[in-house]
C-alpha cells in the first residue's frame, strides 16, 4: 500500500509538473497580445499556392516577436510588375499592398528592379534561393522523338541550329508537320523568355552584345515564327480544339520553366510536351527570397521574415516545393516526383542563375525590340562584270560570296518582314540600269516551293555578273521605291552592295543625285540607304555621301569576307 501511495504521489507530482510545464509552454507560445503583425510576401504566381500553404502552416504555430503576435500573408504578384513599381514611395492604391518580402521566380527581376536607384536602395546584396526550376524548351514528344529523343540527348543549341538552318520536319520523315517553328513570349514579362534571350544574345555573359553575338541574335529572331504574351497563349494555341495531327502541324518549340511544363505539358490535344535542356549548365529560375530593406519593414517584420525564410529552407518546405514540381536550390529533383526521368526531366542539373547586370538586361531587351520589329528592305545587288573577280581567301567569286551572304540574311528575317530584290549593272533593260527580280511581298517561314522566301533565295542564286556599274540612277530609283513602299512600325531601308564606281555617263551625276536625295528625305518616314562598298575598286567615298544624304551609313571593306557579317548586322540596324 505504501508503495502504491508513493507511486500515486510521485505520479501526481509528475502530472502536476507536466501540467505546469505544458501550461508554461502554451503561455510562451501565446504570450503575445493584440492582432498579429502580418508580414506580406509578394510571391510569383508559380509558387503562390505552395508558399501560401507553407505560410498558413507556419502561422498556425502561433509565433511571436518581442511580445507581438506575428503572421505571414502571401499575395500573388507578377515579378515584372514588382520590378517596375518597387520604390520608397510605394502606391498601395495602384500597386496593391506593399511587400515586406519579395519572392520572384528569378533573380533576374531583382536586377531589372535595381536599374532604378529608388528600388536598388531597398534590395539586399544577396538573397537565398528557396527552390529552382530549369529553363527548357518545350517540344511535342513525337517531334522530340523524330530528333532522336530520348536515346539521343538533344540540346537547345541543336534545336535552335536546325531552326536557323531552315530544316523541315519533312527531312526527318514527317512532311505533314511542315517547317520547324519557334515561339517566344514577351521577355519583359516572362522569366523563361528573358532567360533564354540573355543566354542567346549575351553568350559570354559579359553584359556587352558583340557583333558576333548580335549576328546570332538576328538568327534567333529570324527563327521566331510566333510571339505571345505568355506561355498560356502558346500552349492553348497548340492544343485548344485540335486533333493530335492538327496540333503537331501547328506546334512551335518555346521556352518555359520546368514547373510550368509540369502543370501545362501533359496530354495537350493528346500530345505530351517534353523538355529540351540547353546542355551541362542550365539556366534556372532560382526563386530568391528577398527581405526588403524598406522604411515600412520594421524590426518585427524583419525578424518574422527571417524566421519564415529559415522555415522555407527546411525539410518540410523542400518536400512541399518538390511535390509542387520544383527542384531544390541545388538542382536536384529527388523530392519532386513530377519531374520524373521517364517524362524526360533530368534527375539533377547544374543550376546557373541568370544574374546579369542591369545595363546588360536593358541593352539586350532593347536589342530584342529592334530584332523583333518588321524589316521592310530593298536589297540592291551589283551584278556588273567585276563581280566575277575571285576572292582568294575563300576560293569564291565576289558575286558568289555576296550571294551566300544575302541568302543567309534572308533566312534570318523575321516572319513579319517584307523584302524586294533588285540587281543592277548597266542597261539591264531598254530603259534602266536596274531590274526588279522579286517585288515586295511579306516573307514567311514556310519553305514550300513558290513561297516568298524561296523566291528570293532562288532569284539570288540565279544572278549572273556582266556589264558596267549603273550606280547613281539605281540608287535614286531604289530610294524612291522604298519611300513609296514605306511601312509604319518597321525598319525601312535600302541596302546597296557594290564593288565598283558609277560607269553610266548618260544618267544622273553624283552632283545631281545628292541634292535630290536630301530634298526628298522625310523625317516622318525615315528610309536610310545602307551602303556596302566591297573590294578594292569600290567607290566608297561616293557611297558614303549617298548614304549620308538619306541618314544612313556606308561600310567600306577591302576584305570581302567581312561583307557576310555586315549584311546580317544590317538587318539588325547595326552597320559600323
């Protein structure tokens, strides 16, 4: 009995102590007063759902800071919108509740924001990544299989190279799919599009777009056959109301992040979209967690944000992000069952966050805007007899070299562009030194026989050199033609390529031509002449005066091989 009494007493003491301990613990958890202080996290739409769930779990644990109850509230916000609005004078009526923490899908948006001093002052030097999602190209599975996937690893570069080279699915046994096509979303709004653009146009990541990089950018822009506001439009355009056959016949490859591909990719019109990775190093949306150094973020909110950040970096949050289709910050898909290798996803990647400087981003976006503008161009090629002269360093005639350059340039035009082709020598027709070979018609990416792009290429390949150089009359007629064919919103220009000097003593002289060009130049309809003087006998001085009278420029080269790149750069509006 004594033992039982002793046991009962000990048990009572234990229960009492335990109860006191539990009561103290509960008091420590709920020892805060008043309404919780809410710390607002502006999260990108892709992670809004999972972060909201995690914020609710964390808040339910009843945290307090300095005796104040605290909570985390998550709002969905497009990163591009926050990047544009962030500043010390946040307009809550226009821009919604001001964030204490910014959680965009990519650090690139913090770079965009930092281009404005008022936003840069609110951003920390570094922010941890809470999840990653690789930037890939989405491609319908049957098309990927036609390229050798999954047995052969296809890189983004391989696919873009095939697009730039004008390859068709017919060459791979599927004529019913038509041409290879590429789609792009708006890089001022889309992380995937902006990351792809940065990788293509600034390959060495030095923040400067070199001539070689711009040439590649022209090729990339020329491969784009469809543009859209966002990936939803591209996916819906591929799948909505279509049979599998119809979907494949209109399909485009387009940049997307893995998470969105998981959400949108399966069984669209009965066809799955699969990921094409760039190579060993993969640009990722790195999902930084940015605690703002803003006037409205006091010590309580900063501490709350820090504790929630630590929770997001823990195992429970990693599991939740993985289940939602995200990789962990190190690039592993171990906790992401939807990123299965049998669906084409890589088990692990080497993540490379896209973190250029602000100047580079602004330059590249501006350059892309130029590349995307339609081009309304009249190309005027010299086919006088001297174009038969050989170019020793490439074992080609001068005409063959320029034919090669012009064909390449046409292949790089975007699908909304227009082009006309003339040749000139002397007395090509009974009344003129020039001859129109292909009239202005919108180019298309369709490579079927008889299309405009094909007609231009065939006309260029069929050129033959003979006769003298009727330069001045040709230039004047070309400038008047481009003014009559002028297109609003387009880059309107004449490209004149000549290896000689004017040899027509019947028509206009240079002294007569220049004042006419100056008088007829219109500020509201700019249509510059870009001259290219090729070879040792070219009259570069005359072409410089002609192009200058129209607001254009002339490139003079004694090395004919430079003309190849210069023609391509002319399509991008750059002629040094």
